[in-house]
C-alpha cells in the first residue's frame, strides 16, 4: 500500500502509524494462511512453534521462534492450535500475562465441548485477555484472496481495548470486524461456521414432502387417468404441465401455512385469556419458520408464473390452437367472443399477477438490508396488511380459475377432487378464521390481551 | 447456552465472564417482556416496583424489590415507566447517582413533548448517565421470539462507557446495537417507531391520483366510447386491458417526474448564477421523493411487462387470432409478412424490454446494501447515465408503439388524444431540456456554478 | 430538532448535551458545504481563513476568524484546504497541538502522492490527532440534502478518542460513520471516491467483445446467409431474434467462464502437489472477477427469458402460425400432436426455466446484505453446488434445444456451426473436467492438498 513507507519512518520515527508485530502460535494450515495475509497487509509476523526449523510452507518473510520468544515480540498472539493442546499454554502463563490472545479455533461439530474454546482458554489463562475471532473466515479464501463471500469477522471479548486491537488488525487485512459483545458470545461465534441453513431445514423438507405428494396426485389424475380411460399418452406433461400444477398448489398451501400459526396464536391467547404463557413448542418453532416458508412459497409462485407464460411456446398449445381453428373453419362456425369467459379468465389472470406482485413486495422487504431500514410498525404493515391482501388475491385467483368446475362431477376423476381444490383448504381456513378475528368485539379483546391485560390475573402472595 | 456454567464459575471465581444483574424499574408490559428476554439470555433481573407483591406476570426467576434496593443491585437500570412519572425518580437521585439509566420510553405521537424523553430524564438526574435504547423493539416480538424484522436496537448517549455497557446487553440478547451518537439523537430515535413510511406518502398519493385519472380516461375512450359508437361491450377490458394501459402510462410519467426536478434545479442555478441559494421548498421536497417515485414507476413498469406477456393466454387474444386466420382462409388471401410492421413492433418490444432491464438495474442499486457498496461517483453514473438511457428507451418504446397513429384522426376519439400520448408529455419535456443542458456551452457554465463559481459574488463589508 | 433548547440549557447549565463548536480551515466549496450542513444540524461553526472578509458564500451564522483564533475555539478542526498548502499548517503547530484534525481532502487521480494526504498531515503535525473522513461524501449532496446514495462516512485514525469525536459529529449530521481502523486505511479511503467500478471493467469489456463477435456471427448466418441464398430479407431479426440468440450464447459462455478458473486452480494444485504456491497472476485476477462475470451472465440470461416470452406478440410469430394453420387447412391434413417434439421442447423449456431460477437464487445470495448473513459453508454450498446444478441445467437446455440439428448438415451454413454450438464449448469443457475432478481418487487427493498436505515438502533448515 505504502510504497516508500521507509521514507515516512525516517521522517517521523515516533509515529504510531505502522503495523505492529503479530505473533502466531502454531504453523498449521489456518495459521499459515493468516500469516500470509498479514504479511501481505504489512504486518510483521512471528511464528511461535515447537520446532524452529523453517518449513517452506511458512511465509518466507515471517520469523519462526520458540513460543516464549515469539510471544515476547508481540502484544497480540493468534492461538492457531487445537483446543486439545491448549493446556500446554498454561506453562507460558507468565509470558502471556496481559497479552491479547486471539482464539481462532473451530470445532468439528456442534456442542462438542461444554464451554466454548475461547472461554476455556480464558479459564486456563486468567491473566491474558482473550478475544474470539477469525474462525468464521475460510483459510482457503484468505489464501487465494477470493473473499467473494462475507468479509465480516465476528469478534467478541471481555476487554474492550483488546477487542479494539484485534478489530484494528481485521481492518488492516481489508476485512470488516463485527463486534458481537462479551466473550459469552464465543459459543455462538464458534457454532456459526458449522451451520448449514438450520432455519431452512424444516421448511424445505416440508415443501419437498408436500411437493412429492402433489406431484404423484397430479400425475395420477392428469396422466395416468387420461391414459387409462381416454388412452391418450400425455407423458410429456411431466416436463411442464404437472410442475405447473404442483408449483401453484404448493405455493398457495405454504403461503397459507405462513399465516396459520398467527391464527393459532390468537386463538390460544383468546382461550387462555393471557399472553403471559408460552406457546406450545411446535407453534414457537412454526412461527420462527414463517419467513422461510414464505420465501419458498414466493419462489414456487414465481416459477408458476414463468411456467405459465411459456405456454404459447409449447407444441401442445399450438396443436390445440390449430385444432380449434381448423374445426371452426370446417364447421363454418361464426366465431364470437364468449364475454363471460373473457371476464373470468381475465380476472383470474389479473388477480394472480397482482397477488404475485404483492408477494414479491413482501419478499423484497424480507431482504436483510431492506428490513433493517423499516421500523417495526412498517414491517408489520407490510407483512400483515399487504401479506393478507396477497393471500386473498392468490386464493381468489385459484377459486376463479376453478370456476364452474367445483360443481361439475367430471372434474372429480376417480372421485378425487382436482389438485387446485386441495390447495384452497389451508388459505380458506386461514381467511375464514381471520375474518372472525377482526370482528370488532373479538379484535378488541385480543388487542387488550396483547397489551398485557389478563382475564384471570393471579398474584402469588 | 452454557450448560454447565456453574462448573466454570467454580473453576474461575473471579472471571468477568458472566452476565451482570440488570435492574428494571416498572412492571408494565414492556418491562416484563424485556425482563423475560434478559432472563432467557442469562441476565439476573431485579425489578424495582412500588408494590413488591409478586405478580405471576413477572418472570418467575426475577426478584422484585423496592426501587431503591433494586437500583443498588445493578449498574444498569432500565427505566420502563412512563415519562409523566419520571419526576418521582428525582427522589432516588442519590441512589441513581453514577448509574446507567436506559430510557426505553416511546411517545404516542410525534412532537408530543418539546424535548425527547431521554433528554428530559438526563435533566432530572444530572448525576446519572442516560442512554436511550430498546424503544424501537416490539414487546410482542421480544416475548414471542419472532424477531423476523429488524434486530437492530438504536442506542444513543453522551457517556461512551455507559453506551458500551448497554450495547453489551443488547448483544447479549441476540440483538444488534446501532450507535446513533450523542443523546441529541434521542428525539430521532423516539420518533422512529412512530413513522409509517413518511417518505412514501406523497409519491403514493400522487401515483394514486394520476392513476385514477388515467384509469377513467382510458375507461371512457376504450370501453365507453366503443360501447356508445360501436355497440361493443368490452367491459372485461377492466381486468387486464385497461390496467395495462394505465400502468405503462403512469410508469413513464412518474419516471419523467424523477428527472424533472433535476432539470428545474439546473435551470434555477443557471438563472441565479450561483448554487449558494436554497431551492424553493417544493423543489427540495420533490428531490427527496425521487427515489420513491422511481421505485413506484419501476413497480408499474414491471406490472406492465407481466400484463403484456400474459396476452396470448387471454380469450380476447385467441378470439382475434381465430378471426384473423379464418378470414384469411375464407378470402383465400396469400399471407405475406409485413416487414415494416415486423420492424416497428419488434423494435418497440425490444426497446421496452431493454428499458425495463436498465430500470431494474437502477432499482437494484437503490437497495440499501447495494447503494452502500458503491461510491458517490458510481452511484451518480448509474442513476444519471443509466437512468437517462432507460428513460430514452422507454420514451422511444412508447413513441414507436404509437407509430403512425399520431397523425391519424381516428386515434382521437371524442377529439381526445389517446392515453399513451399523454404519457409522453413529461418525459419528452425532460429529454428536450436535458438535451439543451448538455450542450457544451451550457454544460460548462453549469459545471462551474456547481463547483462553487458565482456570477455576482458579493462580499458583505 | 430541539425547539426550546434554551430552556434546557437554563435548567442544566453543565450538561454536555449540546453541539460543540467545530472549526473549519478553508472556505472552499466543500468547506462551505460542510459548514452549511453543520449549522443546519446545530453545530456552531467558526471558519479559519486568511482573509476574514466575510463572503456571502459562507453560511451566515458562521464566524470567520484568522486561523489561530479559529482553531482555539474548537477541539475538532476540519482541514478543508488542498494538500499542496498543508505545509503552512506547520506554523500553527503550537495552536493545533492536541487538537483533532479532520483531513477531508481528495486527490484528482489514483497514486498521485506516495503517501495518503492524511498520513502526510500526521507527519507534518505529529502533536495533533489526525482523523481521515468526509472525503467520500459529495459537496453537492451535502448542500442539496439529497443524499439518496450512501450515507456512510468512512473514518480512520490512530487515536480512538479523536475518532469517536469525529464519529459523533458524523452522527450529528444524520450520516453513518464507518470505522475503517487506523490511519493506514487513509490511502484506501482516499482512493475510494476516485474509482468507477474497477472490478467490472474487465468483465464488461470481455462481454462486449464476445457479444459483438456473436452478434456479427449470428447476423451473417441468420440474416445475410438467408438473404444471399433464399433471397429473404429478415433484417428485422436485428431487433429481437438476433439479440435473443446472442444473449443466451453469451450468458452460457460467461457462466462457464465463472467456473473455469476454479477448474484451472484445481488442475494446477494437483500438478504442483501443493497449495502453497501462488497462482499465476491472470488466474488470480480471473478468480476475483467471477462474481461480476456471473452477474453479467445472469442479466443476459434474464434478458433471454424476456425476449423469448415476448415471441407470441411478434408479427413474425403470428405470420408463421397463420401460415401453418392455413396450409394445414388447405392440405386437409389431420393435425396430430408430435409427442417426441412435445417432449423435447417441453423439456428444454423446463430446464431453461429451472436453470434460470437457480441462477437467480445465486444472484440473490450475492447481494451484499444476503451474503453477509450466510456463513462460509452456506455460501460455498450455494455458489458451488447450486451453481453447478444451474450450469448443468442451462447446458442441457441448450443441448436439447439443438437436438437433432447437431448431425444435420443443413445446420452448418457456410460450413460454420450454428451459434448455440459455440456456446456449448466452455460449459461442456468445464463440466467434463469437473466430472473427472469429483472422482473419489482425484477428489480425495485434492482435498488433502487443500488441507495443507504437500507432495514434496521441503524444509530449508
């Protein structure tokens, strides 16, 4: 960065304006990667190692010394060794006294140890200032410089000054430190890199399960039934037609499931007459999965839109158009526009598009940077008011799509309802109960409960 | 989090590594919700209350004491009482001296009091360190744990150390503290949760007003005129056709209105010969609404795209196709491609799509996280260069769409211009004036003014 | 903000709760703009100037004094003068001792001076505390209040307290300070506003170059060849048809180029048997451009989707439909559905849509706020697993689209392969090599190398 930093140093020998030496204990992979990066960023690096034999793996501008000598050269010591070897550090407690120790360790699995590695280190060396950090960064990314992902480095520690020193180093490496508070946050920071979308697991498995059910249901009614009874082989429906029946049905069901737990919560609160008792666990977990359920529903609804728009490009569609027109020509039919039909189809298309539009709005406000820039009242307005409006539009879209088929026996192949009827169950249930809940008398009662009122306040002694 | 924290405590009795007791004054709803959350997160909580009778509303692991005894147990005291009762705290000023008081109060409406609650508290208790915070969090969200919305907690205060202590607690609760500076920011923080999209009000009402005007204008010309003169009932146009005429017209007008204030500002500066005089108020307010106007225009343009793509699925469209082909068959016409027509329609489609594409780019760069990652020069490049290119494309799209109809009297039903002609007024005016403004002689002059040059510099004395 | 702040002052004369005077050296454009904004935000401002003659350009509530007197009135001094005049400040070193000097200067081009302006200032005045800041904000934006862009103000400095004072002022102006660490970051902060999408230059020029090549290639085969041999003038293909052949071809090629450097890196590491040697420079730079290449590919793929969906609205398409149906009618053909064709077209449509869907997912996770909220493992999962799946789907989409034409000589106009065949080169190469690399024996070896293992470890004592 500073080409003639030597000049500057000559000018102002007492300037604090230079990188301070950093010591790294351990010459493992991550220790080496971090050392490389630090040297690149202008930090003198000294490794503390059992063997001072210099491997060519160690960055060539780094010094390698014994642990004690290395530690004396720096105020900040990166502990790049594994937790099971921490106890050897107690022998260095003299030399490490007052130093800033940066615990960068990760575990192999969640809950491997009772306390976090950083807290364990702090217990072993009560005289040192332990800071947790860097464990969320990938060695490979550090080394190759390809930090496309997050440049955030989570930091926590009890000593504010020590934390500040580590944060300065993080800045110096071109990364962004994020203060996570006291060392108690270490457990969370250590668990962080081990997770793989924990909040998404349940919603994704639920969607997959429901999706498979709807797929085979639709396959049976639309392909197999037609094959068996009409002897038409419409197996190519598997590519677009059936997915485009499963996507909207699944999307609408999941969208209903986003609002269902809120309905349950309201009913439970009305029944109990208080908000001060915990909801059942399943409801709590369901409520926490609402955002994910909603986003999956949005993805499926968007796929439904694209799969529908592609219709005129499909051979099946041009075949049907040709057939229709040719039969009209052959029969010398006068072609007149069916106005009822035009109204019905145009309105369900319009409702679907508007519903999807509002749904996309909901999706945009759930982007972290957008939801951080609205306050609680605005967020509630979007998620509740706009959300219910979108749900109403999507439900109406499906109902009008069904139209007169609801009462038509031929729609019930094998005595089973068509798949879109199934999709209406959850959203209709939600909308009906919600409609009851916003009756003034019910709503007023619920509002009072949510403001802290209790039907049977009990005071212990 | 820490299953056997008792073990740790046994190991290291002097560790600072445990949650410090927090005192909460007031057992109202928000005080209880916050206490619940704190106990869940491992903080010992003691309530200060007039009546030490323990309500079952109060989290059962919390202690309840008189105010003075409770305050003595903690360094940080959450003031969960209403502003009108603050003056009773002066009687405790001895015991509160040097303590960190966290003002979490909210008002019912904007500008209810001359100074912010936190500043008022600081005046009442000059010996205490007042920090504002937590007021932007919802009690309901704290309690139910469903913090889907922002996890940000705005904090301000004059004492850096006190602020740090409160920020540590915020971290401890799994929330993200955001430092908003000194206690002077308290007013802003107190106003924050009371707002409901204040920046969006004017743009939304403007869009609604214009939208309604365009809707009835189009209804009159496209449905009523056809019904009256041709006796055709095209009422189903209300579902898709008319919205799809209103959306693009409104979008283009609003898009023009985004760039119009910039044009006015340039003209005013050129006329005045200085940039050092404030713009009129209406222009200032208009300039601040440009982002919102642009985003509404983008939403409408996207709706226009989807409403257009859905055309082939509409009964009206297949009816027209059938009619066209059948009449060709019956008349034994040789069908040849009209190349001029193909050029015209293909180019306005292409321009519309490219214009929308650039418009979406503008929209993406206005996402907070994206606009934070570009510098001023890059932001100007996108918003000005790319924005004008999008405006030119969209205007050309509309003009070519109109095509030969501009000069065709039959396009002027009831002597009124078609709706798309109206939409061209604002963007064409913007583009023409902008074209003049980028003439080198004008541009050079304007640039000098914007760099601080003045035509008539006047020095007082 | 505070209507009766005088009252408050009367109540609590010793409160720290008021804005402290800020001194600004220099009455140039940015100094005036900043002064204006500060006075608006309630800061008393005093200008230090050679001439104390009051220009009407200077905000009228500001005082103007000589440099020394002005400096004595404030703890924070904004240095709004140009670097080449900094040396005159040495004469004021007495009066500036211990003061916080805020360097707000910008250079005209990158690397204009060996050290950053702020570091230079710190050398000249070792007794003052230099903080870099405000240089990333636009004077025009400050003045007009239209800070639509980033409200972030990058701050760096060696003195924590001085930095805190400047950050408080930034907060006071309604802006967001971002701590960038020690004064060594000044160079980066000074370079920041001079950049214009530096990371995008190479990817955009590459895309433009490839795009032009594909455009003329397609123009030759689809328009000129048809004109020369069939005497059909399809020049209107330039508007939609040809772009819609260039977009997908370019998108797929760029998408392949996103994954190609990873393939090269793996091969180089396998060949060298170590990860501890730097990649060649071109590979490093390529890897850093992957995100941008991917986003351009995504933009082109989306354009391809929209340009395809618009097909049924084009005159060319209705002309072909009419022709087809009329010839069927005239020939009394029985129209039967070609099932193979339906399968082929439906599946390549479905694959294209699913591929685009996954591609959009990748794009969303590369939004800064989203990529900051996933950990490294999740980011890798999305970018690698989901990315390869999208690449496979898009490649299959193109292959099935080509279908039987690969072996058909009539597809090779002028003995040249059709353009979509060219687009398959890069992604197929990537997929084939990747397929080899995930063979257990190769993968295991590579994983060991990436965990730090070396084939020929050499120790220099």
